[in-house]
């Protein structure tokens, strides 16, 4: 039995990176007899508004409260056998808490799932750009005992700083991610995209392709997001506001899922999670050749990997819209591939082995 302290940015059940990196393994840790304490930096009330424009005073209060909570947490480090830090111990400032943790603890684990060493902030928080400490990731990699990352690109980056790097894909639980049959059946073939305010701009990669495609085929285009990108130029466009309660029901309306990704260092650090989610509900993923899409999708077998040209996107989507049986067969193969490589079931042992003396 081990005592494990988890330091993370956000409250439980509130952030995708936490939900699909470590939260869904907490039960397995408990089943192994471990005792786990989770310490978020951000209080729930601040997390609800942190990525929205405005609310400056409330955001400042939330961050100050988070720093006080972190300081209090540092005095408890000696109670634990392992300390697991997801992304960062605090969202701004130098790696003070990471330095304290590495100085006081021998068995420290650093987990991250994005290229968080690349300077980047959300549109609603540009004022904090100069308060971010983007070298924190490198600092933590060098000083922690183990590092866990989501894809080979981040693995190679981390290996330059730490020899003990574990490749742990971001995963889904296929008892949760499953297709829910809709009644009555969907009227039109559906193409869809799911994401958040931070990636909604990626839809610009496929806007023209969707308009051109609509001249040849009738389909419904669904966007599931926290903000509406207003793709009104695409016929039969429908926006669904994302909620945790209806997440899987809404995803199940998508038969062909899009994951457009532009060129960029930040994008190279992504795991291709949209494709994983689409595949989990039996939808066919069509992904950009840039980024990690080719790691999650076997081209022409479990989906399509395409260049970021209008012609390439139109050709791939046309094939699927013209051949409904191909959508059914590919969707089944896509889900099977995720079961073998990107499911909780397939990766639980990798996660649990982080907390061994190896």
C-alpha cells in the first residue's frame, strides 16, 4: 500500500486533461490498496470563469486562494510515498512548488499531455502571458523521478531532460464511450466535430471543404463545443453546447468525426484525442496528417489521414458519404483499435507501474 498525493490545476471532473489522464485510474489505485489524496490548485468557483473574458477580480482571488492552498499542502508532503503532478503545481509564476516537491521527495512523477513548454495562453487571459513560466516544464522534467507523456513527440522532448520517461496515452473508458442508439434514426448522414474554445479555430482548416462538399451531398454538420463557431455557410449546420451530462449522447450523433489540425509546435504535442473519442463511439475519424492523427488512425482502415487541402478533405469525406457500409465497417474497426491501444483497460498497468520502485 502506498500513500499518493496528486497535485493538479483544476477540481475533479472539470477538465478533460485530468479526466482522461489520471482521474479514470483513481479507482484502480484504490483497488490496489493505495490511499490517494487529490489537491487541485483552482477552486471550483474560479475554474468556472477562468477561461471567460472579464471577471478579473474573481480570477485574482481564485489564484491567490490557490497559492495559499498550495503552501499549506507543502507542509503535508512527508505523509506521502509518491507525489504525482499533472501539468503544473500552479498556473503562473516560477516552479517554486515543483522545486519544493523535488527537494523533499524522492519518488515524484510529472505528467503532461500538451506541448506546455510552448508560449501560449487562452484569448480570455492574455494579461497573464508575462506571468506564465514556460520553462517550468523543462525544470520539472529534469528534477522529477519519472515523467509520463501522451505521445512520441513529447516523449522524445522529455527524454532529452530525463531518462525515466513513460509513454502513457491519453485514454478513454469504453464502457463510458459507447454509441447510444438514437430514436427516431438520424434523418441525414452526420459529420461532426467536438472541441473547446481553445481549438475551435481549427475548424477554419475545413470550412471551405464542408461548403464544397455540401454542393454534392446532403448531410448534417454538428459542432459540440462550449462556444458556437457559427458555420452558417454550411447547410444543415447544428450547434450543440457541450455538457458532461449529455457528452456521450451528443457524440453518438456523429457518424464521421473531423479532427483538423494546423501546422505548429503546440499541435505536435497533441495526442489526437478527438479521433480517440470518435472511434470510441464507433464513428469514423478523418484527421489531418499533421500532429498525432496518424498515430491514432490507420489510414483507409480505421479512418482517413489527409493533407490539409480542401481537395483532400473533400475526397475523403465524399468516399464516406457515398458508401454508408464503409462508415459502418470502419467505425467498428476504429473502436476495436482504440480498445487495444487507447483504452483504460489496455493502459491501466502502465499507469499503476508509475507507482513502483522501478
